[in-house]
C-alpha cells in the first residue's frame, strides 16, 4: 500500500469512494446531457452514460489505491467531479416546476 | 508492474477482509434465487400446480379475474402475471398501503390458492440478495451496490496480482499444505467462472442504475424522474376520472396484442405475459399488455401495447429503442427469466463456484495470518468466528428457515409476528446462534456446523414428505418437477455436508486450533 498510517488510509478511502461516486454521477450527468444535446432521446442518453459510468468508477478505485500522492488523487477525482457536474448543469434544461 | 501488483494486492486483501462476509451472503442468496419460484412451490404447497395441467387450461382472464378485480378496484397499478412453466399459477400483485402484496389464482378455475403464509423464495431469499431486507432510506440497495463495486474491484485486483493466470487455471494441489491448497482452490474457482463472476455484479449495478444515479438520469428532464421512467418504459401515469365505467374484455386485448407481435415476429415466441391495470373500473382506466419475460430471448420487457380500459382501443405501442434493448439484455443476463433449464443449472453451479471463491479467499487470509508468525490474537479469533458464521452459518440458517416452514402451524403467531415473519425470525436467530457457536468453538465449528447443515437438509426433505406427501416419487408422478428436484437437491446437500463434516472432523487444522499450538507448528512459507 502507498501508506502505512491509518488516518491517511482512511482519508484515501473516503476520497476514492465518495469522490469517485461524485465523479461517476458527474460523468453520467454530463455524458447523458451531452448525448441528449446532440440528438439522442433523453432516456437513451442517460441510460448509456449511466452504464458507462460504472466501469469508470472501477478504474478510479484501482487508480486511487495505486497512486502514491494523496494530493494528486484528491485533486484529480474531486476536480473532475466538479468540472463534469458544472458542465452537466450548464447544459441541462431548467428544473421542471411542480 | 511490480508496484501495481503490490498496491492491488493490498486493495484485494483489504476489500476482501471487509466485504467478504456480506458478499458471501449476497452470492449465497443470489444462487438460491436462481430457483426462487421453485422454492416458492416447496414452501407454499398450495402453489403446487403441475405445469402440464396449467398449460392445458385455456383461461378466460375475464372470468377467472372478475371476483378479484371486483374486490381490488381502481388502484393506480395492478399487475397480472400470466402462468408459465416455472410458475403455473395466475399471480396478481399490487401495493397495499406501501406493502407489496401477492395473490395466486388457479388459472383454470380462478379459485384463489390460499394456505400457510410464507415469504419463501421470491419474498425472502430473492430480496435478501439485493437489499438484505434493509428498507430504511433504501440503505439495503446502497449496501448491495457498494458490495457490487467491491466485488468488481476484488476481481480486477485479483487478476492483476496473478503472475501465472493460465497455469493457475489448472492447479489444485490438495496434498500440499492446507494454505497452498486453499489458495489454489481460490484461484481456480475464480478463474473457471471469471466471466460469470464479472458479469453478475456489473449487470446488477446496471439494474439498479436509477437508484444510484437519481440526479444524473433526471437532468435532461429538468429533474423530473417520473418523466424519465415514462419515456424509458413507454408508460404514462394515469389519474382517476372519478366515475366508474364498464371495462372492455381483457381476453380481446390479449388476443390483439399477441396477433400484432406475432405478425412482426413470425417465429411466434413473442407472447404477452404481464398485464398492468391502471385505475381498473374507472373511466380513465388503461391496460398495458406487455411482453416482459420472453421464453427464448434474454432481453426483458421490450414490447408494450396500451389499451383504453373502457373501449378496448389501442392508445399507444412501445418497442424498446436500442440502448434500452441493450440495457434490457444485460439486465436479462442477471435476472435469467428465460426458459432454459441447462443454463439455469449452469448459473446455479456458477453461483456456488462464486461462493466457494469467497469462502476460500477468507480461509486463505485466516491461514496466512496465523502462519506469518503473528500467532492467533483476539482479532484472529473474531475474524475466524465471523468467517464460519458467514459461510456455514448462513447456509444452516437457510436450512432452519426451510424446516421452520414445514413445522410452523398455519395460524402461527407470536408476540404480534405472523407466520411469515416468524420463519424469518427463525432464520435470523439461527444465524446469530451459529455466530455464537463459532466464537466458542473456533476452528472446530466448521465441521460441527456442516453436521447441522446435513441434519437440516435431511429434515427438510423428510418433513416435506411427511407434511405434504409430495416425496420425490409422488411429486414426479404428479408432474411436480420443481418440488421433486428441490427434495433431491436437499438430500444431495445432506450427503455433501456430511462428507465435508467427516473430513473436517478428522483433521482440524493445527494452525487454527489454539495460540500455542499454532506458533509451535508454524513453518516459514514462501510469500505468495
């Protein structure tokens, strides 16, 4: 393992699992919105993006437990999550009322 | 690559130690769920209709359903499942004050099949598999999803840390030290069904994608999740008009649906099997005739025709678009609702292989802890007890569940719990007792619990013969193949468990019996 101190390990676990989940949701949202914008039916688009986001999460987990630098995985994972969520929200139609 | 192997080895060990107990439970219940409808028939004898008899009866749905529909009225959704080979009854499902209720009718006469209540396979074993029966804030689904991702991580890291994958495929050295043999078995059970082990957690995640990604899927619909589901399944939620109206004939709607689908697919294996009634009896009633469980295809729920409940006219038709079809196909790989007995049994044995993979993984970790000169400390005893309870413990609890089903009287009630709930209590308390037994007896508990498993399996089969008279010969003669097969499987389980118990009783591992003995017997092992 890249670290022996329990606290750093716990932090890594939180970053990978929580941050990875946020990244997965952001990717699914951005991917779905992007595909919908270029003409795919909404349900088709999000379904495809959602299915692809699971292997992505797996990749994040594997990388997150291999990469030595905690700072790098935190920045990469949370950064990508934030960027994808922001772009997804920017592309999305306004929230339906009621 | 070496550094990658090291980090993945750490991930594999850590994730394995934390998740294996619950993963075994998921895999065990999932394996049994392959035959959940057969277990239903075993545990609820009133459902034992011969599939040959049910297939012959030309059922007029209007006639057979009329009394039940008159009673249930204009709910927002009523689901009618037409009889098929694995479930020869006519099943009606609906939500009754947030509780999913199921009633079975004889498809020929329309008589309701009542008897001792039990959650059985579809009500207890199958939902345990994907939610552990933890419904509070849907936590059970999230635990299952977390475990599924952990399983994928375990499989990926396991593949990465292997140096000689092809050689390990064929390596099993039972004559070598127990630790080496355990690892060999762990590798072999992983590799021999690897595509199967990967496919199941991945498709399981696909099935529940809407639970895990609620925000993402609603984005293109402005946050309206209902709209997403309506588009994905071709349904529309229906509001009641408030005035009653006479309903059109369900038989006619079925015939129209079947004719339309057959015209498009002349091979003729497309038949309607699920009917959704929305606001039946109301002027706004809708009837959706669906093909959900194709007999010879994997993808589920691809065709829906919606009729007006009053006039019987077609309102809309839905055929699944490409991505939805792919998703339905992948989900269908997991649900295995198609008619194919060979594949079904292969799934069953694949599931058992997965259980063996998880159990041997835990066992290998246990043996490694001791042999690495760390001796057996309190953490080891706790881990060993947990392992025993997770593996043989849950199996024998399932046996107790079956035995309780045969022994509890129909009107059983205790402290406010009804019969079905009492069966679950027996399961839970037996599991707890198995844990306590494992804490006290440690390594010896393996063999002792195997004897209990053998006892329960034998008792269940005998009790079925005693209480229902459907022993394998009689059941076979009556065409009740599912009951006969389950009894034979129970007898086979008793034999296997008995043999395992005898083998374990004779050679309790010296490494895991007590601290001083373990340290004295430790030999230096090459690092794996």
